[in-house]
C-alpha cells in the first residue's frame, strides 16, 4: 500500500537539560481543500494547531525541570514537502519533583481496527515524574493526566479547512491505518536510548 497523496508527519519535542531530547512522532492523513494562502503558511498553521492541542496538557504530565519545546510538522503533498514549525515559547512542566531516569517511559498503545500486531503501535512518553510511578506501575492520577493529553490526539483535527486524521504508520509496507484509541499501559516501559542531541 502506498502513502496517500497528502499526509502530515509531526514531531513533538520535549526534554530535561543534559538528557537526550524526547521525540514522539504523529502521522495524519490530510483531506479537504485548504483555505491557507500558500503551502508554507498551511504547514505552519498545522504545526501551531498540533502544538496548541498537545503542549498545555503535556506540561501537566512532566516535571518542572522538563521543557516542552514545540512541534515540527512536515506536510507532504504530491512529492513536495513543506516544514512548519510552531512559533512557540518554551513551556515548563507543572509537576513538582524529580524525573525518572531517561530510559523509563509511559507506554501508549496506538490501536486501530486492524487485527493482530499489524494493527497496533506504541509511543514511549518520557520525562516521567517520580510521583507518577508506584515501583513499576503507573499511578491512577498519572493515568488521568495522560488521558487528558491523549484524548484529543486520537481525534480528527481541523486546520485551514483540512481534516487531519490520526494514523498508525507501518514501516513494513509504508502505509497508514486510522487510530481508533490510545491506551495507556499499567506498567512503565523501557525505551531505547536514542541518538538525539541533549537538551542544553
């Protein structure tokens, strides 16, 4: 299966100084007729809209030493790509306390209507506050905060007359499948150490 004629790849960026930057990638199909005056403005507007949807709630899921940096959105249209970056002032987390080690993460399952493992994917949300964990379990209060952040991320987003629908990307066949629900695992997971520059 080929990718659609128009789609968006957005990256949310956040981190703790001295640690590798945390990156989570979101894929969207993009349908409708754009009201933006040009493709670059459209890409910037999409980045801004995704940023506005995520960051205020993300801040309630990370510690005060964590900085939410912004969203970069690449809009791919018929072989052309325009990169939009949110014009965003860095936002600090709101949870007081220490952050768990960088390899600790809350695991979010991206579930689709497709059967089997091919219909599921995962995000690893890092910069987890110590207070959000009970040994290796995710506290109920933490689940509530993450659910508040994730609910709008599983729903379609309207920007400049376009409808962006959240998708699961398969690297195996380079295809997209609509996400039905984002589910938080009860247990913390371990994310691989990524070769991403530290946050200064």
